[in-house]
């Protein structure tokens, strides 16, 4: 008898990760591929289906048999019941796109579609930093800021699965424009795009103008890793940008503490590596703004699953499909 | 056979409401009394116990028999499992006060203690504006701002029952001082004390200085009703204060929408009567800041239970005592 497992796919802006995950959360097999996120809506979905089909073939060849369920994690708010992606500006220009129906037609099997940060939160509760915790706020600090909420041991979906957009709470009503159309969102500060904006503002550059060589990567794009290296060297610009991001991150976390009274705030994503440079301003705001009785019960920790978070969580979502509560 | 019912008590800063509530949510009997909130911690609790005992006596005399359960709603964050009130500056100077234990000793029966806004949220879901709804954000705009969260049909308690402090999310990091010790909280604007501060600021008055006669009540205190009457007459000061409160209320509601994807936002409390003067700025911020796909699914409505919300909800909490989920 073959082992029970689920397929989990994590759709990023650049890469796709795709894994066979056992019913107890072990990654049995992992594959990678390009996400071709700038292609048209249907082509992006077809690429996802092809990656899944490839994983299923590999799994079969390795004697794993068929998956019990298939889960796909994608960025952007989506209706988790219908599998419709509402708004994913960076991926396939999806807007009200029936991703679930498309994937099911292509693969010929049921697919569960979940928001990527929600999936990550499920993964961290299953096998990561929040194992066994029942009240958890997860923040993913990447290109943007995502969120996943676990309340009483269950993922919060809200009316249609779009809950948890923690990157889009207002932390400063007069703050910079956000990709979502609002301004002064947490994402306008504590994300790669937010940090880039803070650097541009400090250098007096217009958005998108060329940046100093130390903070761009080999592809010419803004690099949070480069900015962290500058901060490590004591560069004032880098330290100020992280201090500002930490200040607003702390304001948002204080609000989340007062709203949720969680046991744990878990922070993941590429920008989380720079937390040492954000911690001081972040913690000052948490202490000044959250109820002491609440803050003293909550730990703020780094996510443990790293790049595996999305696929493990997508597999969990597939094995425990959302039901209208 | 007597009808099954629960006792629900709502502890306000000035008055106590106390009711016998049937198992289906009908108020069978209601009593009122002073809350003597400025007395010492134990004396405030003894007064609550006396009011409950009086209600139980009246109920017995009227042939209702004994209640199946007793619920008490109090302001301020509390540990709902131990019944310890963490911080209630305006009531009995409670700070880490074991209210539940004290009341149970005085009455000789089990008592469930719940936050007043949480109780109100339960009441609105049971018999009010949110009947049958499963994802609800309740805001109580009174002297301060309270909140109650229903997710998937269940009240959100968080780790120890202190979740839902929606009045203490930051809406402007540079905003005025809040009673909680932070600054720029929603409560600093969209509450009676917040509106008073906005009026003082516009008039250049120091906090607590005498206010114009039109906006004080017979007891010499700031009156939201008086400010509303001024707004109705077209008074610029009043209209501006409400416009500012509405602006920040809208910012907070937009964040709550993006966080919770609720079906309903329910607004109650004395200041809710002034929503007509806040609606324009409030709705502009909601439209500009919340995801359209989320905002279009949510209604913002007035609470339906009014002064009965707390007692009905306290009775509900007593009949469905919180369990660590």
C-alpha cells in the first residue's frame, strides 16, 4: 500500500514550488519551475497545471501513487469556496479569474485554491513555528505583505475567503501610495516594495529611478539583501529605512495584538531576514501601543518553514478543504 | 414547570442593567440601578452582587424560579476563563481583579464574566441586527470604543478572552493621547471622549476646560447629543468634529474589512446616533482603503438591540459559557 499524500503548489511571482507532502506534513518530493507570471491569465493557469501534472508523474514513477488531494496557493485575495482569484496584479493579471475551475478542467481532478499567506499560516501551525498553537497571526513580508489568521485553531476565511489581508491595514493615513489603491498601508513600508519607496524618498529619487549599486541585485532589481548588507556596515540610509519599516510594523503588530489577543505573531518572507534592523523601533511601538496584559502573553517569532511554508500549507489546505463554517 | 432563563447583567460607568432573559432571548424582566463605579474594587463588585440578588428575588416572586445561568458584562479587557478584569480605569479601579471569584462567593452560584462589547456582539447575533450572521465586526461607540468579533459564528476570545479591543487600533500614529496609554487610537476620535477632545482642540481649550453651553448636559458633562443638535443646526465646529471622527472611523472599518472579510459591520453605542454626520467621510475612507471585492460583500448597519444588547448578550454568554477552543 502506498503512503497517503497531497500535492501542494505555491505560486510565486517568479517561481513555482510544487511538492508531494505526506499526510503528516513531511515533504516527500519537491519540484521547482518558473511561474511565467507575466503571461496571460489562462497561460499562467496552464503553466500551473503542467507543473502539477509533472509532479504527479514523478510521484507515480517513484511509487507514491496518486495524491489524496491537490492544493494550490496563490497571491492575492480570492474566494476560497469558488476558487476565484479576485485581484492578483503581479500574477497573470488575474481579476475575478476562476482558477479552480480552469485547473480542475485541465487536470481532471478536484483542486483546492488558497491564498498563499493563509496556506503558509496553516503550514506553520501544522509543522512550523506555531505547531499546536490555536491563536496565531502570521505576517509574510515579501514583495508585498500578506497575512494569515488562525483563531481557535482554525484559519479565518471570512465571508468568502478573503480575510487576512493584513498588509492592507492603514498604519498612517497620510502615508505613501500602496499598490492596492489605498495609501499608508503596512505594505507601503514593511515590504520590499515599501523599503524601496523609503530609500527612493530619502534619496530624493522618483519611483523606479536607478538605485545605488549596493542595493540592486544582479538582475538590476532592488535587493532587500543588499540593503541589509548596507545596514550591517552601518550605512545611515539603510538603517533609517529599516527603522521606519520597523516603526510601522510595530504599529500594525500592536493593533493585531489588541484585535486578536494571540499566543504568537509569526513573521516570514524575505524581508523578515532584516528584522534585526527593524526590531528596536518595532518593539518600542508594540510596547507603547498594545495592552500590556495582551502583549505579555504573545511572542513574536520568525517563521520556521521558510520556502517550504507555502507548499506544506497548500497540501494541508487540500487535505482539510474549507467548509462554510 | 417554569421557563428556562438566564440572568444577564450589564455594568456601565453610570448604570447597571440587569435582566431575566429566556433561553430564546426574550427579556422577561428588567431592572436598573446605579453602578457606583467610582467606589473601591470590592464595593463595586458587592453592588453588582446585590443587584443580581435583587433580580433573582424578583424573578422568584414572579414565578420564574431560578436562572439556569448568570452572566455579567463589564467594560475593559478581561480574562474570560478566570473572570479576572485586567484593566477597567472607569469602573472600580479594577486592575487584575478577580471579579468572577468575588461574585461567585457573594452569590453562591457560578457566574460567567464577559467583556461588554463582546456580550453585545453575541446579543446582536442572537436577537439583533446580525441574527444568523457568521462573520461580524461589532463596534460600540460610547464613552470609549469597544469591539466584539464573531468569526465563523463564534465569538473571538483569543488566548485569554481579551481579543476584540477594536477601539485600540492605531488610526493615526501622531494622533492624540488615548486613555489606554497609546495615541491615535480609534477611540481617540470616534467616541464621546474623542469628540470632546476634537472640540477642545478646535476651540483651543485645554483638556477638561469648560465647554460651550450647547454641548454640555444638565450635569455639566460633554454631551454628544448636544453636539449632534449643533450639527443639525449646521454649526461648523460640530460638523467638523463629526467629519473628523467619521474619517478615522472609516479608516478603521476599512482595515477591519480587509482583516476579516465580514458580512456585517454593526455599530452601536451613544455616538452611533451621530452616524448621519460621520457617514460621508467614513464611507469615503472605506471606499478608498478597503478591497472592493471585500467591501462590496459587507454591510455597515446600526445595532438593533440598543440598551438591551448588553444584558441579552450577557445571558447568551452565560447559557453558552466560553470553552478554550
